[in-house]
C-alpha cells in the first residue's frame, strides 16, 4: 500500500489542471465522449465518423471514470495512471518474491521514475494498458516455465492478460510475445528434444479460450457493425500499414530505439551497460535472469524493423530492465570492487542529472522576464541540480543505495514541480485550448440554438474536444456545400487558408478574432481566424473550380 501511494504521488502531478495534448489525447477524449453520448460502446467515432484506431478498452475505462468523477482531464487520465501504478506494483511483487524485498522496491522505483514510463503513464494513451497486461502475461509465463510443478492458475492468468492486452491495443502485444516465445522455444530445451516436447516446456498453460473469450466478441461486433471501416482502419492502416511504412511522419533510422531509450530511461540509463553485463554473466546460473534477457532483447530487432516508430512503443521492454537493475543493485556487496564498479558507473547518472538540472535552471533564468512559468522551471532545475549534487557527494565508500535514494527523491520532486507548476503555467500558450475558448464565447453569445462549428486548416483534435458545440472539419470540395440553407456558422480557419473559402461563404474578417501560437504537433507557428460566416446559397462551386 505504501508503494502504491508513493507511485500515485509520482504519477498524478501533470494530470490535473493540464489540458489534453494533441493529437492522441484529443482523439481518444473525443471518441470517449462520443461513446458516452451516443450509448454505442462498440463503434468508436471521431467527429461523427467511425474510427477503429484502437480497440475499446481505453475508451471504456475513461468513460467509466468520467461517469464517476465527471468530465475533466484528470478523470480521463486516471485509469491510465492506475494502470501504470498497477504495473509497477505487480513488478515489485514478482521481483521481491524472487530477489528479495529490497530488489522489489527498487524495480518499481527504477521503472516508475524512468522518464519515458513516467510521461506515458500519465497521458490518455492505450500504452499504459498494454504495458500492464503484457507485463503480467510475461512475468507469469516466465515464472511458470521455471516452476515445478506448474499450476493451472498461471496459465489462466496469462491468457486473460493476453486477451486484455489485445483489447487494449490490438495485435501490438504480439510484437513482444512472438519473439520471446520463439527464443524460449530454442533456449529452454536441450539439443535433440523434439518440437512437441519443446512446445510443452514453454507452453503458457491451459486457458487459451479465455483470451479468445475476452478479445474476440468486440472484434466480431465491430466488424459486423461497419466492416469497410473496420478493415480499412484497424486491419489495413493501423496494423499492416504501420508495419510497412511510417504513419504521420513517425519514423526513424535503424538504432532509433537505442537512441531514444537512452533519454527515456533517464536518470537510470547509466546503469544499463553494467546491468546487462552482469545479467549476461549470470544467465547460466540464474535461468530466470536469462529469461529476462530474452524478454528484453528478443523483441528489440522487430521494433527496429517496424517502419512506424515512436519512443514509447518499447515501453513493454522496460520491466525486465528494471528487474535486472534492481537485482544488480540488491546484490552489490560491501566489497570495494563492487562499490568501485557501481560508483564509477554512477558518474554517468550524476552527470546526466547535473546537466539536465543546470539546463533547466539556466532556461528559467533566461526567460524569467518574458514568461511566468520560468520560475517553476528554474525551481525544478535547482531541485534536480541540488539533489544530484547531494547524491554524488561523499567519498567512494558511501553506500550505493543511499546515492540511488537521493537521486530518486530528486527526480521525483522534479517531476512533481514540472507537473504541478510548469505544465499548468503553460496553459495560456496552448493554442488549441485558446481557439476553443474564443469559439465557445461566440457560441454562448447567441440566443438561438447552438450553431455549427466548422474547422478548416487547423484541425487538431484537442480543439474539437474543448468546443462546446458539435463541430466537424470543413471540406469545400464535398457536395454537401450545395445543400446549405444559409444558416450562419462559426468558422475556425488558418488565416493563410481563408482565400479558399471566399467564393463559398461570406465573412467579415475584421469582425473575427485572430489567435497566433505555436502548433507543437506540426512544429511551427500558426495564426487562426475565428468568426461568424454565412454560406453562399446554391453556389454549386467546389474548391478549384
């Protein structure tokens, strides 16, 4: 309970009072709201159109949370936070059972304070559920291989977790499980053993029908409800196409995940070489250590080969690394060689913390006169800088565990300051939220029924979520333009795209409002016009005619 409370305190900052981030959080929040309002829990819809981007577990959990807590960013994100906390509590429990209580605590601390898992664990993303259920499945599976006699309970838990992982993010879990299973098939049996016997040694256990019973009903219902969209979105685009070509520009060269993981594993990235070397040395005397290495290494080449890449895709490979790091940390003895080796490697950790802290502090000082959030940034940098200096001070005989505790506390405080101070301070600069607030003021200023809201050129999902009226993307080339009745509507359009609409609707550009800001999704500054428009009746014209 104490560990769970500490992890909650680590993950909650940044989920309250911070607007949703484009694009994924905006997409999933809009789909969740659509499910709640329509009562259709099978077909995910975005702006009225079916969108099978993800299976429904994320939407269902967030919808339940909003029913209990009301609509807020915190309510939407809370189930993901609980999934992240549950992941590391389960990891700690499994690690403690095998390597001792101290190792259990450290596995959770290392995993939860790693930059990548901390960021992804507090956002409205399906990855938190994938991480939870893939971790449960793999820990149960690997533990069952080394256990004799084997119980049926572990098999049922594995298959149930697999079904839930598929319900969370579709076939993505197989990118981890299949390479691990094939490698275990080779390594867990002596030479000369037949294929059937090899399968028997590594088979997760009874209960395969449990996975089918959990995952299959929604897939069948969704395919039955709208097969063309299900095939196009779920099977073709978000599965086959994601493997063969970059989606939305998310790509990277070979070695992409090695580079990004160095940052996402901060502040523990400096431990990786020593941890992997120690695990490799111990693989023959500790079979479970060998299996954890398989979990970590076997899927990695497949992730690198998949064309669509994002840093958090490899999060399911973080738990074995956290367990191996905790194992190594717990076995460091009082002998000088161990201390010298670990303290020498610790220099990487401390230097990284010092650098990040100094840069944050410098940034806070530089922009102090221009931005209110600079003070929070400076304080967070000062805390991190001071904490790492305190962790690094002392002679070589200072206990390595004490150094790590100091570092973990400094990192946790830094995360809390960023989540409670820096991110809320950036709210006035969130372009999508500012645009939605101005449009909502126009909508609420009308005495008649709520007008339509159309967006052209600026279509970030978070903006649509925060609009108080139904909205859609404007497509001047669509034939619906010929059927307009002349009812005024609120237009949201990039200023450089307004010329495309002048032959289709009348607008008083001087009466509208312009908002400028940085669109961090596209990496550029944009100016957006918000105002009233009236369509030209029966123009019959299309864009480009």
